[in-house]
C-alpha cells in the first residue's frame, strides 16, 4: 500500500516531535514513522529515567550532610516503581492517540529512504527480532510484571 504525505518524519524523539508539531502547525499533511516509542529515548530510556533515579540518592546524600536531619533511607522498590510510572510503563499509546486525534498519521515501523521523495516503512526479519527482544522487557505487559530479571529495569 502506498500513500502520499507532505512530509514524513522518521523517528519521534525530541527532534522528530518538534518537526511533527511545526509541520502540522504549518498545515502540512504529516506522517511519523517510529520504530519504537513516540517520545524517543529521552522519555523512556534516557533523560527521564536517569534523572528520576538520580534524584533520590542525591536527596539522601544531602540529608546525610545536613546537620539535624537523620534517617533518610533509599527505598529502591518504591523508586523503581516511580521510575516505571515516569516512563509511562514504556507505553506510548497516549502519545499515538494524541497524534492521531490531531490528524497526524502514526506508523509503527522501521523506515528507510527508498528513493527521491519516497520512504519505505516495514520490518526486516532482523529488525523484527531485535524489536521483539527489546519490547519483551516492556513493563506495561502484564506477562512481564511477574518475578524475573529485567535488565535495566530491575537493577538500580
Ligand atoms: C542516560 C542518558 C541521559 C540523558 N539525559 C539527558 C538530559 O537530562 N537532558 C537532555 O537534554 N538530554 C539527555 N540525554 C540525551 C537525549 O536523550 C538525546 O539528546 C535525545 O533523546 C536525542 O533526541 P533525538 O530525537 O535526536 O533522538 P532519539 O531520542 O534517539 O529519537 C530517535 C527516534 O527515532 C527512531 N528511529 C530511529 N531510526 C528509525 C528508523 N529508521 N525508522 C523509524 N524510527 C526510527 C528511534 O526509535 C527513536 O525513537 C540523555 C541521554 C542518555 C543516554
């Protein structure tokens, strides 16, 4: 199936999101092709989770150093749960809905430039395997919420 748009934005990280919003505001017919999650690494794997995890130890150290304060403890399970909340349990369905409601087409796939003015969206077998592996760690999936090691999610 092929479709025409004024602009195709590949990747909806912070940079792509700015592109989408400016093109949309300019009245362009826009589609965004995102292989993982709308928001990119910042919202799910980088800025937000790292700052969320860093704040509690920072506050504990500050408390330790402040005269007249005692007993500040790090509660890792609570912090981990808060981190999962802050990264929306790796669930971007709200972001997808918001774009769709604005009239921006969202395609969840890997994109490549296939010719002048042409973008192809889909999955190679290798990409499908890599994507499946990464998203098996999706904490929004009830199957993954049971006991078991989730690298990067269960370890501080
Ligand atoms: C641990 C860590 C902490 C950080 N903390 C901060 C911070 O506090 N403040 C700050 O300003 N920056 C921080 N950064 C940097 C910040 O995350 C990046 O600068 C920012 O995410 C870059 O945005 P981007 O849109 O260029 O790329 P990305 O966020 O990487 O987004 C690119 C998107 O494109 C998609 N994509 C890529 N190729 C394709 C394709 N072929 N088809 C379809 N989709 C595709 C990807 O899936 C991804 O969603 C941090 C980075 C790390 C690693």
